[in-house]
C-alpha cells in the first residue's frame, strides 16, 4: 500500500512563500493538485520519478517549483509570490509503475492520494 503524507501548509500573506512536502513510501511519478471550495480539483505541478521531467500549470509557472529528493522519497513544492487565488487544499498524488519520463496533469492518471494540506493566502 502506497502512503503519501503532505505537510507544510498554513496561512501566509499575499506575496509570501510556503513549501509543501509530500513523503512517499517509495519512488513514484508524483503530482500536486489543489481544490478550492466550490471548484474542481486542478493540477498544479508534476514530476517524473527521476526528476528530469516536470509539468506546471500556467497559473503557477514562474512562481512554483516542484523538486524531489529521491534519497528521502520526498517531493517538494516551493510556492513563491503567493496570491489569494492560490488558496486551496493541496494534495499530492502518486502514479506507480510509470514510464521513465511520465508526467501528467490529469487526476485520473494517478493511483494514490494524500490527505491534503490547507494553504490559505490572505490579502
């Protein structure tokens, strides 16, 4: 059973930064998603299992960075220049047995999900 544990959420003022962490029980292709109240879950960023391929949603390009530490089976999401519209519950997700360069922005492509961590950006 794959386990994913997110941490690092919180309350920050607009323009500030947060770093989210997702600790996994193995090395998988990973994605970060978010869901705001009344909205559908949307992709934020994704990274393949080696870290060589990445995807970013247009809304976060230039502000968010996804990286991974494979020695610790951890994926990080550094979020800078946060905006109020970034407020949401953030989830990490894992795809097992992915091809080497595989990344995806589609929630249905992922096999396991973390419990989520709240990010609130105040104006």
